[in-house]
């Protein structure tokens, strides 16, 4: 029986490109500097094979968001990106109003390649600026300076990309509130549709972790001040603070990332990519050789996944609370009841109440959500209300 377009389920497609031109000192994403060009081409060929293997399994889905992330996807040649693009359209039913994002680093894109990407369907670009201060960029060991970023931004606009995200960070070496404000003013002057503001975390195993004690980092109070100032300043420039780290102009939330926070289905292909698909969460090997061999060698016994778990109804509830509370939309008790047949107030609301007086949580018209202040400490609060230790996330 043929499935009509309107009966199809929606799916987000994520493709991971694990290559970078050099490794930033703070980064623990699964990415590395490729030893040679052949490795990149081989990976692209394998990613195409991987998409082909999901062709029939996704027959009753329409892909309405595509996100090519990394790593640095724009390290691939335009021809390699086109090869991936052809495979996307060949193997999946792509909605004609798809949100199609590529992550890019300044210094790896130019006007000609952006024009080709735009023609091929890419309609959103996510550019990692991190800071508008060249000294801070150097401290992060970023390869670009502010001028290179601005060139990329303007090239993207000229190429017709009308939806751009800019990533910036706070809590980075040498940063002051003043320099952070300058970055914010600079970015909003360019007027991207979306801005992501991340706090630097020192991750184990990175060069930053090895010299943690000597890094000239702002202290926690300064970080809090920067985060709160970002929220106020960006609101005054017309950006809605819709998720802990994300701000968007009206109607310009990232539709792909909204799927993660709304617990909707997405399929992530590529080494280390994560999926929530067919009621399971799984991730492909965080080891590029195992990943490529597993797909290239027919009938290979190499396990392709690191993790593959079916989500129980109990876990779904906990995940929903954890992810939805990241959004300024929060959890609507009525919607929660419709979805799960459970009383949110009884299960979680009573615990959240204690955070209302200190101004960390608000309860308005049957909806619990974090205030801006609460978003800064949301991980702590969520770990207090969700019981992860019992293998389920209901409160005892
Ligand atoms: S460019 Fe991005 S993914 Fe690559 S090393 Fe730097 S932070 Fe990590």
C-alpha cells in the first residue's frame, strides 16, 4: 500500500563530518585532522552507503530538517558536499519546505561554494565565531580572526542564505564582561536570524584540561553575569531566549534542534552520530575505522553502534521532562497529561515549587518553565527532580 505524503511521519536527518583543519584546544567533539585526502573521500562514500541502507527503513517518513554538522563539514570539497546532497535526495523523501543547515567555520567557505550549496538546497548556515575579539580567538586556538568571519557572513548573505546562526561563547580565557558585550554588539550589528551562546566547559582529555589551573578564565560570578547580560541584551535586540543556549528572531528557532528538545524522531548517520528513531536511542561507532569497515565490508560482523537502547515508557517521560524544560516553553501540564496520561504536578510540580520563590522556576497558566536565572542552573535543578539512579526518571 502506498503511503500518502500527509500520512508520513516527520524525520530530522543529521549527518556527521568528523574532520577539522586543526583541533581547537577546548574541543571534545568527535573530530580530528584527517591524515590524507583519500580518507575524506572514503568517509563520504561510506556515508552515502549508510544513507542507502536506510532508504527502505525510512519509507514512511518525510525528512523536514537536514543538519550537516561536525567537525567542519565545509572542510569537504564542494563536489563532496554535492555527492552527499545527491544521496540525501535520492534516498529520503525530502519535504520541499525543508530546513537544511550546514555548519561552517570561517576560513573554510567562500562565495562560490556557498552559491553552489544554496542552489543545491542549503538554506541555513551555522557559523562558529565564538568571539569577536582576536586575542580570545587565539586563546581558543581558532584558525580564523574576526575579519575572516565577517567575510564568510557577508558571502553567505550574497549567496542568498537568509537564515544564519552564529555561535558565540562566554567564560573563555581573557574574556571580560566588556569584551563579551562587544562581541554581542558586533554580532547583533550583523543581524543573524539566530544566535547560540554557549558557556565554555573544560572537558577532560583536551589541551585546556591539561592547563586548567593556569588558564586566565573568568570566575563563575562573571560567567553568570555574562549569561544574564546576554539574555537581556539580545531581548532588547529582538531575539527570543527560547532555549538555555539559544536565541532567535521571531519564527526563526532552529527547527532541527527543536526536534531534540521536543523528543521527536531524528536519524543521525556518520561516526559517533546519535539517533532517536523507532522508539530507540542509538549512536554509531565513535571510531572512524570501525565505522567505515563495518559499512564497507559486506556481511561484516563489526558492530556499528556503541549504544542501542529501546526507550521504555518510564524513560520517555523522564526524557521529555529533561528536554522540554530546556525550552522557555517549558512543560504544559495539560499537554503532559494528554501525552502520558500522568499528572505532572504530582510527579514533578511539587518538587519544582521550591524553586519558584528564589526566582528560578515560574508557573504560569499550567506551564512550568525556568526563568533566565533558572536556566543558568537548570542542570542542577533537573538532576534534583529527576531520579536517574533508579534506571527510571520518576521521583520516588
Ligand atoms: S572547529 Fe569545531 S569541531 Fe573542529 S575542533 Fe574546533 S570546535 Fe571542535
